[in-house]
């Protein structure tokens, strides 16, 4: 018997998904009677952020299964935090979560620090668990790494602090025209 193989490509999935999310967010706001330019732009920013996170964490996704696929690459599962994490990976994971606080505030009115950080933690946990399941079931090529969970959560905290600084700055010093 042979191993079955398939690769989920990035752009043919992500571009239509982004367009679909834009249309769905427009329909959602319109149906609720909340459609404004600002809300629509915030929803579209959230849509493309979700697409970017999906692309950065899951795609492209080569998969293989069947009797000849071999054992899962369990070396890709890192459950113990380590200081040996590549700095570049840490920074990229941190940066990926920076916009989350602003998008949660603009789209859902969520401003409480603990709630924002909790959502960032659970988004990251969802990503890592999905990567773990893919490694164990279809020989996914990503890493399920507790260090990513930590750096993503730190990125959420930094994003929250940065967004609060921006909001306070805009309230104290409103933009003046003319």
C-alpha cells in the first residue's frame, strides 16, 4: 500500500477566504443595522488579519496518510519551554499578535486587559493544538511549540499596551484639522 499525499496551497485558499469574509462581514453589519464605513473597515481589517494568521500558521499544508506514510514527526512537538527558541521565531510570533487588541476593541468593544490577553492566549492555544493534531494525524509539517504559545501571548500583551497608548494619546491630543 502507498501513502496518500495532498497539499493545501496558500494563495488559492487565502485570497477567496479573505473575499468571502469581507462579504460576510458586510452582510452581518448590514443585517444588524450597524453598517458604517468605520465598522466595515474594522471588520475587513479583522477578516484579513484572520486570513494572515491562518496563512502564517497553517498554509501551505502538505499532508500524507496511509500505511506507508510512516510515523508522525513527533520531534515537531515541543511541550517544554526553552530559551533555545530562535529569536526570529519569537519576534515573528510576538508581532503576529500585536494587532489583536486593537481589532478586538474596534470590532467587539473589548478593552479589558485580562480578557484581551485571555483571548490571545486561547487563539494561540487553538493554533498550537491544531498543529499538534495535524502532526499526529496527517503528518503536518508545522511545529506544535509551547514557546510559540508564550511568545504569542506576550505579543498580545504588548499589543494591548501599545493600543492603549494610542487610544490615550488620541483622546488627550485629538487630531485637529485646518
